[in-house]
C-alpha cells in the first residue's frame, strides 16, 4: 500500500471517529431511559382500573412497549406505597412518584373545576365528552386547572354510562333519600346532599364491607361487570339504572410536570398515544361485558334492576342546575370550564338528537317491530 493511500485511510478513519464522537451525545440523549413509579387509587387486581385493557397496568405496559423500554413504569396499588387518595399529592411533589392513576373528581377539594373532566351529572356521554376534551378545548382547560399542582393530565379510560347504584332498600320516591348514607364521589355527592342524603367518598376497596355491614345504605361503583367483581350484589339487591350522575366517567393519569418536561418529544408522544389507546380500549372492554354481567345478576343472583321514580330524577336535576350555577358564579376558573363544557354540549346535543338518539328510538324500535 502506498504512503498516500495509508495517509488517506488514516484521515478517513479520523474523520469518521470524530463524527462518531460528535454524534455520541445526540445518540445517548435519544436513548435516555426513565424508570418511574405510578400510584393508583385502586385496590390490587381490580378490573378496568388496576388490571385489564385500559387499566393502570395496561397503560404502563403500552408505554414500555411503544417506547422500546425507554420508559418503564412500576405500578403501585392503593395503600401499597401511599393511601388511595394521596397519590395526586405524591405525583404533584414528584419526590416519591412521577405519576398517579385515578379520577379527576376525587380532587374536588383541590379544585371544583377538576370534576368536569371526569364527568358531569346529566352531561355528555362518551362521544360528546371525548369530543369536548379533544376538539372542544377541554384538554387545554384540563391542563390549566392542573397547572398550579405541577401536573400534566392524560385521559386513559372511560366507563360509559354508569348505573345509579346499589341500595339496601327499594327507592319509591325522593323522600327515601332523606338521611340516606350513600357512597358517591364528586358533583353527584353534592347533589345527593342537596336532596337530603349524606354522601361519602370511599375507595373501591372499602365499598363491599361498608355496604354489607350497613355503614352505608347505598353505593355506586361502575357498572354490572365491575360491580359484580366487587361482590356488591351480595350486600344489596336493588340496582337502579338511571345513570344521571356519571354519563361518561373518565379515568386519568397525571404526570409530574418536571418529569414530563424531562422527556424528549417522541416519548411525550408515546405517553399521549398510549393514553388515547387505553381510553378507547377500556370503554370497548366494558361495553362487551356489561350485558352478560347484568343478565347474570338479574337471572342468577336475585338482583332487582330498573329505573327510579321520575320525582327522584326531577329533584336531582333541579339540584344539579342550582349547584353548578352557584359554583360557576363563585369561581372564575370553574365558570370558564363550565361555560366551555355546556356551550359544547349544546352544539353536540343538536347533532346527537339526529344521530344516536334518533337511532336509539325511532330506528331501533321500528327495526325490532319489523325484524323481531
């Protein structure tokens, strides 16, 4: 080999080595790994919330797979690392954990406006609620509400319309709610209090025992499949269908802002898209199971299922109107969220009346009459 050729190869090797050295920081940065911890408000093994499609563990799995292992999230059930309702504060501080899985209406004591992002009594169902969040400015307001807590919210699930709940005694009129001890979170709890009940917030892991021993007279959870898994039908036999209180209950993952800002843009996108996948998957999973679960509860476990009397719904509707109006008037941020939600609802209702509602009434009823 000639001297000139050896010199050329040396020079080329030096350039290539230099390029590799210069490029190394970018490569290392792109492969940064994040080992995070996420608390939840749910007991271990609870379907939909803690395990199964769209759950906390499903979200963690999707994030790890979609990021090729660059983000790994260890999930802690309620009381394993912190108590059920302290995960929000833990994620906010960022000292012990980076994320928490729960529902926004659990944090009503921190911000009344937070509840709108879980669900609104007599509000929008799955389609409208998610349309508002993603296309109607809801997500922007969600982030604004959580900004003082240094948290980034992600919607990760939706139960759809929930039944009213389980009652130890039958409901015959609105008078039956006077002095009734009922487990009910969020806005609906305030509304029950307005018609004379005593609403309490209890973690899911405590519901069966409280209902069975009579510490509470009634309780709501999610729907036939999830409620059966908790065994609520063994503690009460009257199950009411009027899902006025939670027409579209969304779950959330909140991420500590400093942890979120430490992620490169592609991993932030992984988190957002994993959350979106969980949201649609969780809803589909429950929709596929609730019918069979309800049939089983009624046919095999002696559960009595049906609507409450109209005077109950009328009283709840009036109380809802008054409470929401008063709270919106008292707080600027709540008013901002309230007006956005109901302005979008008015638009969406016009479309839904000519799509879902029309199909579920005229077309469905005629179809059953003709086709059987």
